[in-house]
């Protein structure tokens, strides 16, 4: 698997490149809004709860894909928290030999990218060849906001 970034991913990248769903066309840009949200962060938003805005994206046939856009103030606070604690987060990624989703810093449209699917298949085949069982879990199907709620849980020793 490729190397992951040891330098912090800037909070501005998380806000401007990771806020909107990747399916939206490039004409949707929130860089200036992200800069304003990050510059006005205060502790008053840390304890408040918010819901995300739900949208549907048309797919071929009659299927629709559910998309969610988080509260921008809380997203900015989370992005800032990730940037401030990046070294601890990075050490957790680094410790796992089995995770296929370690973040990679790219200069693309997103704040960071994961491994391409083709490398995940090769990695999974390598693991399966030396193990009796393979456990695979998609926690996003269990609880929609598991990603932010799982950060303290996953980083606990």
C-alpha cells in the first residue's frame, strides 16, 4: 500500500475539498466560505448538535443515491480538530497493517484519497492467502455518522 501523509492535512483542504459530495460538478466551490468558517471558529460550537442536509442524486434506472451535506460550522470545527491532532491520528493509521483505507495526500479534488480499488483487491488477496478468515465491515451502513463518532473510539488504546 502507498505511503500516507505524515504532515497534517490542512483544515482548509478538509473544508473546501471534502465538504461537498464528490458527485457535484466543479462549478460548486466553497473555498472562500471555508476560509470564513475556519477564521470564525469558537468554542461555542463544540457541544452543539446538528443534522446534515439530505439530498438525492439520480442514477441510471430508477435508483437514487443519498447524499448528505454536514453543517458547515461543525464541519469546520471537525476539520480543525483533525488538523490539530494529525500526528496522533497518523500514528494510528501507521500502526495498522490490515486497513485498506489509509488516507493518501493527493493534489486532487478531495482533501485526501484512499487507495485505488485495484490495489485494495491485490492487498485483500495477499492477506487472504496467509489467513484462515477475513473479516470485512462497512460501518457506514450501521450508523450514518459513524465516521466522526468513531474517531475517539478508534483511537482509544
